C-alpha cells in the first residue's frame, strides 16, 4: 500500500498545562483512530536551516515544517481525508501537507 508523509505546518504550543493536556489527548485520539495506517507517528521539529546551492540560511523558509508523520493509505485522497482530523488543523490553526512517497531502487 502507498505511503504518504504528513508535513505539519504552523500551529502553536498550548499556553497552559490544561491546554497542553487537551492537545496531547487529541493527538493520541487522532493517531489511535488511524490504527495500523499510522506507520510512523513522527515527531515535532524545532529550529531549522534551509540548505540551497547558494548556502545555508536560518529558518525553514516561508512555510516551515513543524512536524511530520507517515501513513499508509489506498490513495492520496484517502490520506488527505485522514489528515482532516489532525489536531494541528482542528485545534491549532495549522495545516497538513500530504505527499505520496515512493521507493527508488538502489543498486
């Protein structure tokens, strides 16, 4: 089955311990609802550098990645449907970029 990366953009850190607990519970529920489709729950990201042919710059560009995950789905539309319930969208005002991955034969 094809794999899709969820690149999380934006969102913010909860301000209170109560809000943090609410967000963590929402992430746990959402990931749990995906079951075996969630191949790699990923992780949030912190500081970034952007590497180009011209050099290395601080930051992640215009829309930096704030985390990632990896799911299996029948097609990109099914993966996008899964992403709709992501707490970065429903609670934090961020977005999820969904892209199909593919293997490159090496050797």
